[in-house]
C-alpha cells in the first residue's frame, strides 16, 4: 500500500495558496506531516480524505495490483479510508458503544454479529471498554480522541488519516494515543499531521515538513536531524540579552529552563567559550527547515556543486 502525491496545489477563493506543488511518496506505516499552524496540513488531509478538491496535481493509491486515482475516484477512496478530523462532532447524549455501532452500520457492516465483534474489539483496543455506556458528552479530551480513532478504524481502513490528534491532550493521554497509533497496523498507510515535533520524532519512521504550502524536507527523523551534525551549539542567555544575541548568531530555538533561556544556534564554524556543541535533534532540524537554513543532505547535487566550487 502506497500513496503518491504529485504537484498538488490548492488556492482558496480569498487568494491564500494553501498548497503549492506538493509532491510526496508515502509507503506503509506511520508517516508524519509536520508543520506550523497554517502550513497547509489540514488542506492536504481534507483533499486526500476526498472532502475538498485540489486545483491541480494528482494523488494515487497503489494497493497491490490496484491503482486508485484519489482525486477522481472518491467512492473507491472512501471505501478504504479511516479519517479522524481535527474537530469532529459527537452526539453528547449517546453512549460510546451505541454511536460506534451506529457508525459501523453506516459503513455497511450489516451483519449483527460481525458488527458487535468489531465494536467491542475496538472499544477494548482504545481502552474505552469500561466507559462504553457513558454518554460521550462526559468524555475527557483524551477519551474523545481515542473514540475518534475507534470510529476511524471501524471499517478496517487501509488508509488512515489523523489530523492533529494530540492537540489539547495531557502527556499521559498523548503517550497512550501514540501507542494506539503505533499498533494500528503495519501494512496500512497512516498519515499523522501535527505541529508537535515530539509527536513524530519517535513514532514515525518517515516524515515531511510542510510550511506555507510547500514540502521543505522529507525523510527519516534521524537522517533529517543528521543534516545539522556538527553545526548546532547550545548556550544560555539572559532574557534581556536575547535580542542582541540574535543579531550576532543564527538562533534556531529558545527554551526556558530553570529561569534561564537555553538557546540553540547554527554555526558553520566552531563556536568557542560559552557554547557547547550538541547533538542535533529533529526539533533543531525542524526549526532550521522553517527558517530556511537546513543544509541539503550529503548526497544532494547542491552539495556536490558547492564542493566543486571550493
Ligand atoms: P494547517 O492545517 O497546517 O494549520 P490549513 O490547511 O488549515 O493549515 O491552512 C492553510 C492556509 O489556508 C492557512 O493560511 C489558512 O488560513 C488557509 N485556509 C484554510 N482553510 C481555508 C478556507 N476554507 N478558506 C480560506 N482560507 C483557508
């Protein structure tokens, strides 16, 4: 199962170019789509979930011998899609088990026994079994998201799209949600959009960074972080000095730690006293990509050209 997106573009009626020539190849397993708010993630997800049309470009699913044109064969996509949108409505007075069973019926699982088996299995898998008779309106944010995943999985989807699923969850619920996603299945495509680097760093074998409608970088988290190898330095700066500091150094992130601001900077030349060379993280690479200063990968022709000039 693979998803190939080529040159996908979308401009809204108000002139906002939400996607500009997005090209991505996504294999089975978990794929992270990382980007700040407004990057175009939801637009891309909605187009792939057949809820919105693109202006141009193509998206194709290859499932064994079968090929599906995502933009033009919406029924075929819907038959294999499980979607957890950013905001989804629940019937607050209905119980989890009732709504899930109802949704299963809407998805065409007509056999009662089969429906029951699936619904009960998913309630157990999402750890909602003991709350299955509770009204959905009383669920916490984390429980709602777990219910959201249960409804997305109801018809054995082969393409699963989850849009910002951990926004608003506490750390414990986030871990629980991550574990659930990781379990979902190896041979299906799971597309996870988020603006939280930690969501994808450990969970997704591959990811893409999207900003202003464009793919900035794509690959394995470790390989992306490695592009900054030997170039990231940390130091601690007093708050009032930050502005001045940022004029001298290329700051990629600042973080408050025990009352001090820990700053990560990128430098092509070794930085001496007061700086500590640190192992680059995906977060460093993400901020560098957004700032447009992430170096090309070592085998990139751009590097070869630069080396030839030296
Ligand atoms: P993300 O999910 O990464 O936050 P979105 O896809 O929601 O990004 O939005 C991308 C850009 O498109 C943003 O600038 C947003 O304001 C704009 N946008 C999204 N939906 C609409 C819409 N229905 N009409 C006009 N502009 C929109």
